[in-house]
C-alpha cells in the first residue's frame, strides 16, 4: 500500500490472479496473498483482475480507494494464445491458438487452432481447426476440420473435414467429408463424401458418395455413388450407382452398373450386371441373366425371364410393353 499510495500513484492496476507465491512475505495463506495484492489498487482509478476465488477481497480494496473494479471473464480465451502442453478454457476460445498436446474448451472454439494430439470442444467448433489425432466437438463443426485419426461431432458437420481413419457425426454432414476408413452420419449426408472403406448415412445421401467397399443410405440416395463392393439405398436411388459386386435399392430411377448383380424391386431406367433381379422393370436391363416379375421394357442377355411377357423365358432378347 505504501509503495502504491506514496510512490507509484497509478491510475490503472492489473492483478492477474492470486496464487500461493511468496508465502514467506505475503502468506502464510493465499487469503493473505490476496490481501497483500489488494494493496496495489490505485486511488480513484481502475482495477482490473481475472481472479475469481478472491475477487471480493480485491473488489473491497478498490471500493475503499474509490476505484472502479473491473472483473474480467477468465473462463474465455481471446486473441492469440499458445501453451507448451495444453491450452484449456472453461468457456469459449476465440482467435488463434496452439496447444503442444491439446487444445480444450468447455465452451466453443472459434477461429484457427491446432492441437498436437487433439482439439476438443464441449460446444461448437467454427473456423479452421486441426488435431494431430482427433478433432472432437460435442456440438457442430463448421468450416475446415482435420483430425489425424478422426473428426467427431455429436451434432452436425458443415464444411470440409478430413479424418485419417474416420469422420463421424450424430447429426447431418454437409459439404465435403473424407475418412481414411469411413464417413458415418446418423443424419443426412449432403455434398461429397469419400471413405476408404465405406460411406454410411442412416438417412438420405444427396450428392456424391465414394466408398472403397460400400456406400450405404438408410433412406434415399440422390446423385452418384461408386463403391468397390456394394451400393445400397433402403428406399429410392435416383441418379447413378456402380458397385463392383452389387447395387441394391427398393427403387432405382436412373442407372445401375454392377459386376455381379443388381437387386431392384423397382427399376425406372437402366441396369447392367451379370444378374439383374428386378421386380417391376420400366426400361432396359442388360446381363447374362435378366429376371423381372413385370416387364415394361427390354431385356438383353443370354437368358431373359419376364413373368408377364408372352414368352416367359427367351434367349438374347425379351420385351413387353
């Protein structure tokens, strides 16, 4: 107090926090440290602090000296920040930040951030963010996200994300998504998605899906899908699909090409495969063996079966209209 009041006589004071430091002269407790630090409060000025636990002591000292007390939000991190091991905030992180091992926020993360192992947020992640192993959000990921092993959002992904092994969202994925093994969403997938093994959506896929083994939609698939093994849509497939083994959909409006077989209860368009198993066919099927329960079009193959045609079995060509 003597130094502040008689020598420094500042107009603004800043106390970052109260910690158990210099207890031999300011202690023996951290409460005593808080009281000692409060002696630096200016007279008739402003006192800033990010301290929370001992804020009442500092606020009382500022009031005693007719100074304005300004308590800062210590939970959030704003601006440019870096930490050798981990950068952790109890609230949001804004700006640009780097954590040697991890960058963790109990709120949201907005801006450009890099975590050596992981970037983790209990809220939304917005901007450009990368984790050496993982990028994880309990909210939505928006912008550009990269995870060495995975990108995981418990809500939506909106933007461009790449996961070394997987990209996973419990909500929708919109934009561009890639996973070394898989891209998986419990919602809709809209845009372009590529998975080393599979692209899977529990609801609709709208756009382009590329899967090393499979592209699977639990709803409708609209656009183009290419897979090393199978393309499947639980409901309607509209557009183009190609699977090295099989294309399967309740209804196809477009074209399907498969090396082994096409399994299509309803076809409105074109099907090419070794074996085309079709319920109602309106269009053209080409294969070694073509089978349709109801044919309204043309079959071209070594053997063709159509239950409603004049000749149920015919080699080479069969037709009914």
